[in-house]
């Protein structure tokens, strides 16, 4: 295959732009802010689930406190009625004795319920603090998530701008090159990890890093400038320059 030597050398400029575009694509896919944002979002999800459980726990404790307080109110009302009946002095002595016994039982029940209420109120305080703490954690995680999202968007915008500039420069660099040379380059680039052309520098292919054998060097030296050379090791287009060592 033949192509002007100048076109072959210009192909290295195109390759440089393609290499830069590949590097930018790798940067886009591996921005550290993306990984950090994913971690924060995971933490947000976990904290959100914990908050829902903490709220449910708070509701359960609050219902228990309401139940105990209602029971205390019922005991107090019953105690008040019995006390009024006892203080009125009406009824037979046996009934008055029964009222006294019931008042004692109601007072013991009231004391027990008030102790229960204190314990439940302590539990409610713990549950409320848990809910408050998780809400604060979610707020902090949300703020961090917004910061990382802004950083990620800025990074993506920067990369997008660089990519646009590289593509424009590539289009300028490839314009007018030998059509057959370009088609060969594109096929090789797709098959060989993004590198379709490499310079020969001091008898070494910079595409695969292999030194050429004496016979290969002799064959290259005998080729015309417009003959497209290929590396015998990797198959890439081998561009000869002033420092090729031939």
C-alpha cells in the first residue's frame, strides 16, 4: 500500500488526538467525584431507612405512653369517685371498708403506672434523639451529595469541552489524508486497543515497544518513502521519521 510520506507522518498527529480522546473518555468514566457521590448516596439510603425505622419506633413508644397515661387517668378518676363516696360517709361499714381497700389498690396501681410512664418517657426521649440525629445526618449527607454533584458536573463539563476541542483538532488533522491510509488506520485502531499507527524511534516500534530485527530493518530501509510500513510484531502502521535509526 502506498500513501504520501507526509500523510503518514500526519497520521501520528491524528493518533495523538485519538490517544487524548481515549484518555479523556477514561477520565470521564473514572472521575473520583462519581465514586464518592455513589458512596454518599448509599449512605443516604441507609440513613433514610434507619430514619424510617427510628420514626416507627418513636411512634410505638409514643402510643405506649398514651396508653399508660390513659390508664393513669382512668385510675385517677376511679380513685376520685371512691374517695368522694368514702368521704361522704354513706353506706354500711362493710362497704366503706371495701372502698378503703379499693382506694389502696388504686393508689398502688397508680404508683406502678406512673413508674411505667417515667420509663416510657425515657424511652421516648431516646427515640426522639435517634430521629433527630438521623435527620441531622441526612441533612449533612444531602449537603455533601450536592457538593459532589456540583464538582462532578464541573469535571464532566471540563472534559466535554476538552473532548470537543480534540475532536475539532482531529478533524483538521485528518482532513485530506490518503483515504486508503485512513481506512487502514481506523481498522487497526479499532482492533489494537485504540492505537493504529506508531513511530519508529531508534529502531523500535513505539506501538508495541519491540526492537525490530536486523532483517526487518533492512526491509524497511529498502522501502520507498511512500510505501506504508507495518510492524511485524503488532501489525500497526509504522511511521518512519528522522530518528527512526535506519
